[in-house]
């Protein structure tokens, strides 16, 4: 070894450098706590020793079928152990795991499988026909050029065996049988380069063309640790899977739990399952009986808990339960109610492109003493960057100049650093746009408060422009949510003869709320808003009914916009 | 942007890649908790906003004097805020921080300063003459070729102002004045490459030639986060600096505390200060009055606490206090006593070359139910790898084959991964040896237990060979420690006419132990050991007195070996 010229000259070698990858976490968990529960699903209970062996089997079985570097393995399943295992077994083989949103329809899934060139499709027994239909669509489109992926069906003993039998009769390999073909001692290797891809996930988006977000080993490692750090999530945490694992890899908690040697409690019936919504009963029961310390949920999950019928709520909680919420900002009233029940809410924000949540409303102990309203107002902000995201700002999207930290100047939220995706798959134009000027452009609009915390005000396209003035649909929603009869609400622009656009509120009333006279309730909501908002922000129309949602629980604003369009413009009123 | 060929092809860019460095932690802490205490030292209390500004001032002031990439800044000081600041301010300027052990003598410090080509020396007022003497020695050796480093003296209002005045009269710049020359808004940049060096630390070693361990930004970032993770150390932790910051950068906790937005409580009088030992009183007082939740200490610190006079102990503890200990394995009796007092002990092990601790005896809840002795025995093991260290094994040093996990086969402890140093400065031979066969060679001997946990048995050179059989001096020490009259003990080889070598115990009796008749006490200790050890492991000689220690509290075995040599060989006894 030659003498170095200066103190920066010492070279890398096998002893002091290796690629960062969350795969290291699994190896360590199996060593540290081999007998501790890793993944629990109904009567099925795996230990970390089991999970490590099963993941190595999966990797080995894939490798033996030449699935490896450059390959994509699609997974179509709710929260069951096999999805957890795919997060390790697939990259151990060198391949990329693509968890597919199970609420998508066959044409969309066909688009994804074709776009990602999936070589293997792992599918839960109940979603077999979705996979089958999707593959048929591709086969028809591509004719002879189509190579059928390897189809693996995952049996679930908590389901009716009929769908499994049917799948097997059609030639799919059963997952457990497939694992049997792999070596439980498979000598996996970390990727040669930590920039290698580990996961692919399509934006469920409110747009028509899903984009494939590619994540790498380095980012997955760093954001997994960040997710533990900002949440105060320690070794041995017990995590309830209300959030789908297919949604941004479960916000990286799939990998975090291995780093913490924690336990995953699966909830097959999560909030976006087609068969049933996640219930407050299931959540309270897991807290009471399975030692749950942490779970994540979109605001709709919080809503479900806060509005649980007394018979379903097991209170008081046996311990502090930490709840991370993201997506849209939860209404202050929901935040306050959750705190009163004894849940500790951590409010985060992020996108598929930032490995899930990447900002956190870091709580300050001095806020504990503030009045409820003030606490909720501070808490509803999206906050500061994760430890694993090195840059976060709100900027003028044209000049890239940061907006003043005044809590009112609107700008685009931009991010940069190791917590930003590798890029969109086969989409150079989208990449060029997303990464313009050296920042990732979130497409979300927000403000920076005097304390440096950011707050999302709207998706760029969710701004309502009334008489030339911007109205934040999120702010209007917040006001509507506070009305005692409102369970859920979403506000979009509706054409307005006089003002160009005006706010139109879509509202689901609470069970038991008196909604027999919709016109009276609508009038009451408008009056309620008038006390809280500038006059031109008050919804001019209120429409009642269930809200359409994406697979991940986000309200499909584009459908509501379409409905608002059908309603036609608000007529000019005589004042 | 060209379309990628496959899913691994997306390139790095400014938006989605940046160097890992703990400097990011500081920027974030100042944003998240600007008003929270960052570093407290007697009457001095800095907030994170202060610390960030002060560190940027330091970086800017250094940069204005052309101290930057390739430069080394030496720091000679006990645990005071300036040392904390140097851990950020120096690398923000692009330079490398070298914290020097304050118990070293002038010729050794001269060697270090010359070897590291220190361009700046920051020195605490009380250690000014040490710096002065060291620089004089270099000047004499190098004659005209010597360029005097910039000398900055750090005043400490908890000290007598005389030494500060004296230093200033000799032309040194006062630290606060130096900071004034820097810009508090200095636009620091992360290193272009995370492999760039951040810190240099010389092994205090028991050998005569100190080696300069070079650490890089990437490793410092990863091991800082690891240190939080394995210890369950959360956001806002309050950390008491009993461990010197100059010792492996305070085991990376300097940087960890910024990641956690925690608070550092300085203890100027730490256990290796020349003026006084760290006292149990100071520790209990900080726990009671300053909210301390965590501290680190070599076993000697634990000893001090366990043997504290009742008047000094403030019990019961107001909260669980987490104590990390490393270095030598603490005797089981000390571990058990600490637990009884309410301290939660985490036992770790590591070297300067692994950023401080890099293995942890990960505790299993099921061990809580075991009898005290059994718990202590399990707890005294060095355990498994940190999350940030990817490889740990015990191997036959010749063949590199792992030893069987049988708890008895001795081998060398080897490590690899991102938690291993960059290398030794200007020492290609030592690097080649240390990194031979793709592993870092610790030089420590140990075993692997059936559960995969490792246990250090000895430094290679600490093995005593008696009649051709290996004796672990550590095991003998453990037995001696259990004797009720023993405060501290160290066991080395002494020449033996009959057996070649035999164990010689150096013992400090407890205050109050009846040591008036040393021969009787020695005989009693030998009898005590005979009940616990194989006959040939029993010390044939017991010598009483204080034990010589390195600046970091390690017992200087080489001095004891020299003493044992002076004693001459143990005479052949007639049996």
C-alpha cells in the first residue's frame, strides 16, 4: 500500500467499506433476536430466525430461476407475511421489488407489469384473478412477443381455500412450494453499488399516467433509520400494519422493523382492502392483545378511531401508542381528539418520491402547555426535514428563490438529498422536470412559518381561483371538518358565473347526524364557515355523499372535480 | 436526460445525492430546536442556535486563515464547549479535527502534532504549557523547517484566570476573539466526497508508537446514528460527558447529540483529568439537577458509582439513567450493583479504529427473569455488531476460518464494514497488517457463544502462557474482582522458574478493607481464586497499590508488565 499524500488519501477496501442496504438489518435481527416474533398474521407467527431463512429461500429460489440483477418482481397482495418477505428476499437475489396497489383495475395493473417488465408476479390468492386478467391484457396487446412471467400464488389460511385451489388449477406455483425450492442458507451479497435499485412503486396519483418511482439501497437504508429516529421508535417496537406495505414500501417501516428487531402485526383488512375497511375494533384489539406500540395511518384511519362506537374502543390504552399520520393534514379537531384518547400523534409529510414521509412536525415540549386549538394548529404543520433528507425549502418555482419565512407567502415545496428517489423509470421527461434546478419538485404548495416549519397549503392544481384571488381548498376543508355533523370533507373548485371559480364542498355526514334535510345542513355548514373564513372562501355549494378514494385512502379530487363540472357553474346571484 | 437501459441506470444528481456527514445534524438541530440547550458547562449554556452560529464562526475564521481541505486542527482540552464546537466547526471548514489526549506528556504530544502536521492548535487555558512545551520540542527538532501552528487558547471561566492571562501574554489568540473573526452565517458545504476525512485520533495504546486513526464523514454519520439506535437514545436526550470528548470523538456521541437535538452536560473534571477524578458526587448531582438521561463510562466510572459514599449518592434516581460502558468487560459484581441502583447498563465494545463502540451486548427481555449471576454473566459479553458495522466474527487469525460458536474456542475478533476506520495516517505497514484478508484485525482474542454473541477474552499480548497452557488474564481478573476487599485489579504474566509464566495480580484494595497485613490479604485472595479457577490460573503473586492508567482510564498493562519484570521470576516451589 503506497503512502498517502495527505490525510484524505486513504483508499477504500473490503475491510472498511460496503454498500448500505437494509438487507444488513435482517441478518442482524436474526442474530440478535432469533426467537422474537418478526411477523404475525392471525395464527401465523414467524420469528426473526424464520424470516431470515424464508427470505434467503425466496432469494435462492428466484436466483435458481435466473431472476436477479435487472429483474423486477411484482407483488400483488394485502398486508401478509409474504409481502414483508419480498422486501428482503427479492433484493437479496439482486432484483427489484415492485409492490402493486391492490385496488387498481386490471388494465392499470397490466400497464404496470408491462412497463416494469415484471419477470415474476407474486399474488395473494384473493387477487389471483386480477393478476390473471392483467396478464391476459398484456398477452393480447403484445401477441407472440409476450413472455409470461412466473406466477406465484400466495395462500392465506385466513381466507377461503377456494380461490387458492382455483389459482393452483391454473398452473400457478404455490408460494410455500416455491420457497421449498430455495436454500435457507443462501449466501446473499450486498449490492456492489448502494445506488443499485431496490424497489419500484407506481404513483397511484390523481393523474392518468402512473409513474414508476425507483428507490435505491442507500436511500432505503438511510430513510429506514430516519423513520425510527424521528419517531422515537426503539428496539423491539411492535408495529401494526394499518398502512399497506405496498404503499411506498410501508413508508420504509418494512425495513425499519428489521433494524429495530421489532414485530410486525399484519392487518389483512386494511383501510383500502376491497373486502372491508380497517376497523377501529381491529386496531383497538391489536393494541390490547398484541402489544402494539406504533402504527401509521392516513387521516381517514384517525377519523375511524376518533369516531369509533364505544363498544369497539378498548380504553384506556394499556400504553402510549404512537401514531404517524401523513398524506393530507389531519383536521385540528381530529388531532386533538386522538391526543385526548392517549395516542401520541406524529405528523409527517412526504411522497412516493421521497421514500414516503420525509418531513416531520418535530414536537417541542413547550407546546404541551398551549391551549388545544393552538397545539392543533402547530401540529397540523408539515414541519422540518427528516434526518435522512438533507434539503427542504419552499421556493418560488420560477426563480427558485426561497419564500420569506412569514407563514403566508405561497411557494412550491422542494426537497433534495439522500431521501429523494433515484428517478422515474423510463421517463426522462418526467425526471428532467422533477429534478429541475437541482431540487426535487413536489408539486405541492406551501408556506414557511417564522420558526422554519413548512406547511402544505395545497397541491398546485387544488388551488381555487375566485375573482382572481387564491383560495386554499385545504383551509376551507379544515373549517368544514370542524362542523360537528361532518365526518369527511373535500373541497374543489366549481365554475362560477360571477367569480370564475368558487369552493364546492363534498361532505360525508357523521352517522347519527341529522342529514334528513340536506339543504338545511348545507346552509348550516356555510354559516359555520362564514364565522371562520373570509367570505369568498365559504363554499357556495355543499354536496352530500360518500367520497371517492384512491387505494391509499387519498380522496380522489379529480373525480370530485369532474362531479363539480357536471353540476355546471354556480349561477350569478343577485345581491 | 437519456433513457436508461434498465432499472439500475438512473444517474445521481444534485437533487438526489449528497455526501453523508454529521454536519447535517447540526444544521437540522438549529432549525428544529433553536432554543433548546445544546451544550451546558457550569454557568455557560448554549442553545442549538448558538452552537450552530458559533460553529459556523469557527469554520469561517479558520477558512479565512486558509485552514481547510487537507489541514489538521489539533484540540487539547478536557470536556468543554469548545471541543464540542470543534467537532463541527473544523470539518465545516473542510479540515480534520484531531483531539489530543490531555494526559499525554509533551514529547508525545510533540510527536502527534508533528506527525499530523497540525496547522492550528486549540488548547484549553490549563493545558497551554503542555502545548507550548510540545511545540518547543518540535521547533528544536526541526530547526528552521518548523512553521509554528496558529495557537488558540480557550478560556474557561470555571478556571483560575491566571493561566489564561499567561497564555495571552505569550501571543496566543483567545478562542472567543478568534470566533469573532468568523461569519456566523458562513455558508458551509458538505464534503464533495463522504470518504473525506473528518477526524484523526491517536491510539493511546499500550504500545510506544501511537498510530493515527483516520475517520471519514460517512462513517461518522453512520456510527453516530448507530450509537443512538443500539442504546435506545431518543430525541432530546440529556447526556453527561464523563467520557472525554477526545476519546474516539466521545464515541461519536458528539455528533449523535446533534442528530437527536439533545443536550450535552460538560464535566470538566472527568475521570482522567490530571486535577481530579470524576466523582460519584458530580454524576449524581448532574442526574438530580440537570435531567441527565445518558452517560458513558469505562468500568472505572462504574466502580466509582458503586462504591460511592452514601453522602454522595442521590437515590433513588429520579428516572432510569442509561449507562454505556466499554473498554474492558466490567466485572459481573459491578454490573449487578449498578442495575440494583436503577442504572440501565448497556455493555459495548470497540476500538478507536471502529469509531469507538461497535458491538453491543443486545439485551433480551427473557434474561430479565434469570438469577443475578446468570444475568451478569450474559451481560458481561461483548455481543453482536452495531447496526453500522456490517461484519463481526471471531476467526483463526492464520486461516481466517470462523471459530465454532462453542463459547470456548479462542480466536481473533475481526470486523468489517462502514464502521471501520479509513486507515492509519502515514503508516502503510500498519494498514496492510490491520486490513489483511479483507477484515480489520482488532488484536483482541475472544470466543463466540452458541447464541452468536462474542466475548473478549484478552488482548493477544495479554495471554499468560503457563506450562504451555493459555491463561486468560481477563478471567483471572474477574475472579479477583469478586473478592470483597478488591476495588480494582489487573493481572499480567510474570516470569516463573517452573512454568515459564504465571499470573501476577496487581490489586487496589477498597477503602476500609483491612489491608494492614498485605501477606494475609494476598493469601486470602489466592484462596478465593482457587475456589473459582483452575489451579494454574490462580495468581502466584499479589501486589498492592494504585493501578497506573492511560488517559482514557484503561489500565496500563505494559507498566504492570514492567513492574512484574522488576520483581524477577517466581521461584520454583517445592511441593
